[in-house]
């Protein structure tokens, strides 16, 4: 296993080993989305929430992905920082905008879901607030990365920040929970947690897997783009030096 | 140890010296506090409802002001290179800078916080707690903030960048600090909030110097 991992850590080998992977995963994701969406629309209405429960199939997987991608970002940053793997750095860079996108999607769909269910577009509920802070973490990472000119230094500074964020995320989550119990949210109609029946759980899980496959397709594709970009930059430098 | 103390005194001198950074932050703090009634209205009841919380947010924002120069001035004039070559490890340098930032920046602000809270309709009984929370929270603000300042070394528009990087990390401090004051005002048990505030601040003192030192090494390499 370690040999496989570190073998793949060579950008050249990674590129040739995963050349077709984005296309394959993309097709798989499209198929799973087709099945997932069909299941979502044929799922029975919730006895409390009616049709709006279908928003869940878009919203919940996006929130899962937002968290999962941040942990991927943290692990990639760790490898980039400690072992100075160029590939891990490219992976971290590619993961950040994707994670921010999923988190943003979770926030927007959550807001759309909140309107019919809670009667408000935004509620300072513990979960919504922690997801918002997670989104801010992504923004900070991307802002730091974008504003340092030296590509390598930007990558390492951003990696330190990603690791600090990884340690902080559970603390933020805990503090927001604490804050929320302090404030005793008013008589908002809470999402009753009816034990989820299989006919709702199946589409949710299918959609979750579809999101995940989509993420891996996009992630690997943008790692490829990142590596090609670096090669192109190196070629330009070489040509400039030769001239 | 004597090297550490010398460094700490140097940082204090730089913070207090020309420009009076600490007084500037206090002035900013007073301005923000004065804008609140203008925006919310002078009604005492409404002010009292938001006052302590706003005083706390203004404190968080004011600590951001002096951060930009903390590492950058040494980075620009080459002082940071000398510090990196010197006998004191960079982690200790980061600790000295954080402590100096706390004494020179947060201490005056902590003295100003009860005054602002009082003006914004806070209860006089809550003032000692407000001061204690501002002092303790200031430790966290200073250390997390100075780590952000180290990370932003060599970046364009460092000041705004530090704010974007650091403010999400301020969330727990704002929650626990304002929470403790609010719990006190509501007659509830305020010690958990203060204890969590202290825990986060002390963890920041223990851990952020390592991240700041890594960031400085990276910027100097």
C-alpha cells in the first residue's frame, strides 16, 4: 500500500495511471445522478413536509461533501507540508474551490428549504451557522493562496492555515452548539426527526454516492489541469531562458 | 530567557513607539462604539440589548488593526532574517511577539471595553466580568491574530487578507466571551463561558507560535 501511494505521488505516474479516470467517474456520476434524481422524485411525500422533503436529496449530500472535502484538504495539506509532495499540493489546491462550491450549494439549498419549513430564509441555527463558518474557512484558504505571488510559498502558507482550520473546525462546531443552546432558538418549527424510512433513505444514499463520485471526477480532472499548468509554466520559463 | 525578555521589550517599544499603535486602536474602538447608537437609535432599552455584544465585536475588530505591521516591519527591514539566524528559536520569537501584542494592544483595549459597555447601556455590575473577559479573550485575539499576520507575510494587501484569514478563527472567542457576559446579564451561570474563553485563549498561546514559526520560515525561504 505505501509503495502504491508513494509511487502514485509522482505526478508523471499519477497522470498516466489516472488518465481516463475523470471521464469514467464522470459517466458513472451522470448515471448515478439519473438514478438518484428519479428515485428522489418517485419517493413518497413526507407526512409532515410534503414535497419539500425532496430538497433534502440535494441539500444533505452537499453538506456531507463540504465537510468531507475539508478533511481531504487538510490531509493533502499535511502531506504537502511534511513530505513536500508537489502532487499533494496540487490536490489541496484543486480541492478548495470544489469544497467551497459544495458548501455554498448546501447553504443555498438549506435556505431554500428553510423558507417553506421554518418560514424564513435564514435561521441562526447551530448547523447552518457552522456550515457558514466552514464556508468562510474555505474563503480564507483561497484568499491566502491567491494573494501570495510565489506559487510554492503560497501553497505552504495555505497548507499551514488548512491544518489550523482542521483543528479549529470541531471547536467551532462545539462553540456554535453551545451558543445555540444558550440562546434557546424561538418557536421555529424544528425539523422533526421522524426516523427516516427506507423509501427516503435509499434516494438520499444514492445521491450521496453520486455527489461523491462527481467530486472525485472533478477533483482528479482539476489536479490534471493543475499539473499541466505547472508543466506549461516550466516550458515557458525554459524557452525564456534559452532565448 | 534574557534574550526572550529583550525581544519582548523590543516589541513593546515598537508597539508603543512612534505612531502609538495602541492608542490608535483605542481611538478606532471608540469610533465604532460611537457609531452603534447612531445606527441602532438612542433608545436605552434597545441599546442595552445589543450593547455588550457590539462592544465585544468592536474589540475583535480593533485587535485586527495593529496586526499588519507585527511581522511585516521586521520582514521588510531584514530584522526577521536576523531573528531566524539568532539563538532564539522562531517559535519563541512568535511567543514574544504574541505576548507583546497582548500587552501593548489588548490591555488598553480591555481597559476601554468596560467604558464602552457602560456607555452602550451595559449593567455596572457586569463591568468587572467584561474587563476580565476582554483581557482573557484579548490573549486569544492577539495570538490567533499574530499567526494570521505571519501567514500573510509576502502577500499583497496583507491587512485585508489577515482579517479574512483570522476572523473565522475568532468565532469561538466571540461566542464564549459575549456568551459569558450575556449569561451574567440574564442572571445565569456565566463561568462556563469564561472558562471556555480561557481554554481557547490558552490553547492559542500554546499552539499558534508553532504555526506562526512555520509561516515565517516559509516566507523567509
